[in-house]
């Protein structure tokens, strides 16, 4: 982890318990952090960001006068890192995951907090995150872009360009319609949780496919699907009936 001194932190949350938890964790585990301010609603938070110029904002997703996303939309310049805080909003969590951003669930867990801090400090120098991708994903029922990190920074993949994903131990490979293959340091289960279940189907323990790219289901040789990239993906025996029903509903 890269140790960086004098990191200015802003907390934007209307939950007194969450504020106290963050203050305790910051004071106990992050001597390089200084709490520049605390805001308890969207309007106060936007003013505080502009006035205090924090390096990191711990931002509640749901507040009485709006959401943390509303706060981001209000700002012309977003030259800070964000760690979102939420209690249960599954839709928001999905969009945040798609955008490769950090979030903490309430009540805040120490390990989760430290992991988020480490990730932020480790990517220092890679450039700030692009929050426009998050806001675009939130505007649609199913997120349109998936953010993956690489040695140069971040790449924004249109979800429709993903043909399939394949497990590779604790990693995964993403196969694009251009023929490119991207190795990513997340397991297949994580991408299954991120990607829309109406479009992506776990056809086998090692394979997650985009139904838009299915060309044919073949019954022989144990059953497999031909994809638009000409790959042949085996269908797990336990998934055959479910897959056929899913495809019938998908194309109807």
C-alpha cells in the first residue's frame, strides 16, 4: 500500500452512528487522514466539497434531501475519490460495482473499511475515477458499461460488447466481440452478481454468457452453445432445461 500523508477526508452522511463509526476508524487506523469536515445532507455536502477540496469523500447513498449520486451530479469538477456508504440499496450497489468504485455497507466493518482505503491509496497515480460512467449506469435499468482496471488505468467496456466470461481460478477472462480477451483480477461469481441476469446466464460453473451473443444450442456432444465469436461453450447438465426456457423467454 502506498502511504500518503495529509489526506483530507469529508464525511457526508445523515446517520450519526455511521459518522461516529467512520471517525473512530479514521482516527484509529488512518493517521495519514485528517477529517476536513462533516456534512449531513446533499446540499451541505456539495458546498463542503467545493469549499474544502477533500481528497476522499465518504458519501452516503440515501439522505433526506436526495442521494449521494445527486451530489455528484451537482458538481462540475469531481477531483476526489469516493467511498459510497449504503444500508441495503441493491440497485445502487450493482451500479457502483459496475463502475469499479468502492462502497461500504452499514454497519461498517473494519476489514471492509481498510480494504477500501488500501484500494484508494494503491491506485494513486492512476488518475481519478470517472463518475460519469456511474451516473450513466444509474440512468438505465441495466448498467451499460463495465469498468475494469489495467496497468495504465481504467477501461470502460460497453456491456453489449461482452460475448462471454470464463473462470480462470480466482481470475476471469472477458471475451469481447472484437476478439480481444481481457484478464481481470475478479472471480466469475463477482461478475455474475454485477451483470444483469436478464442478459447474462451462468451456463456452466466456468462460463457466464451474454444471451445476445448466442447463435445456436446444439444437443449433441453433451449439449453446448455456439457463440457469436465461434466459441463452443458446454452446458452443464443441471442447467440445460433452465437455459432452454430462459432462451425461449429471451427471444420471445
